[in-house]
C-alpha cells in the first residue's frame, strides 16, 4: 500500500524573470536609494572595496558570493539548535524547521550565483590569487559567521537586518555593474548551469537575474526582521 504524505516542498527560490521584467527590475533598483548601512555592514564592504576595487567585476562578485552564504548557514545551525530546544512544542518546532528549509534554499541560490561567477571568471581567463581569493574570503566569512549567530542569539532582528543590508548592497552592485558595462548586452550567456538556474539572452540579463534574486533575499530578511520570534532565546 502506498501512503501519501502531504509535506511542504522546499522553496523553489526567487522567481525567474523574462527580458522585459529584468530590465524593469534593474531600473527599479537603480532608482531606489541604498539602505542606510550599519557600521558592521560597512566593516565588511570597505575592505572588500579596498581589496577588489570599488567597481564591480566577476572576481569581486565571486568573493561577495562566498560570504553571502554565511548568515544562512549560521541561521540553519541556530535553527537546528532551536528545533532541539522546542522538541516538546511541536507547532513551534515545525515553524522553526520551515525557516531552516527556507535558509537552505537561499544558501543554494547563493551557491548557484557563486558557481556562475566562477564559470565566468574561468571563461574570461581572469586570475585569482591565493591571498585575495582564498584567504581573505575565509577571514571575512569567519567574522561574518560569528557575528551572524551571536547577533541572532541576542537580537535576531539585528541579524536579519544585517543580512538585508548585505543583500541590498549586492543587488545594487549587480545592477550598477550591468549599467556601467553595456558590452555585457552582447556577451551571450554561456548557459553552463542552464538546467539548474535558467538560460538568459546575455550575461547582462544573467547579472540582472542575480541582482533580482538578491532583492528577493533582502525582502525575505526584512520580513523576518518583523517576525523573528521563533528565535531560540524567545
Ligand atoms: Fe548572491
Ligand atoms: Fe543574496
């Protein structure tokens, strides 16, 4: 006998947009001022600008994507701790688990961004050195990871807010990069991860889609700022 189980599917990730919607999304981002970044956020953006340049590039974005996954990993870990703590309260434990699933989906989305960037770097023959592209991301990720979980423990809304700032920064960086590099419109999307991420008319559209994903991540985090009450301390 087959038993049918009704369980929530893992979120599919941010929506994929068509060409016109991508252009519109870019115009919206560029017309929207950046968030007011906190000192902690600036402590990560500044060294990144100093080491990788103020202007966007595939190598700079790869670095940003390495650290973008970090808060989701921290929340996932804290979530498992909370599930254990709420073991006797099934409704709350279930809600926590739903957030874990959401955090994992966002991590996966960031992972595709990173794989796409690494692919573009290789195709363009760009060099990545050990210190700037291995050691530095490790240090910044280490710092960000611990800031994320400690903040989450003491003030979960501040941890979500910090991530929203990070995502807002990423959204603007991608959309500005496309605006500043019109040649990207004529560079075909190589489609290396087309089955998993979709295929776009150009690298410009691919970057716009990633920028829009970052906006969705930001909006999710801002939602969670308003409703962080599942946190382990509550
Ligand atoms: Fe990303
Ligand atoms: Fe993101």
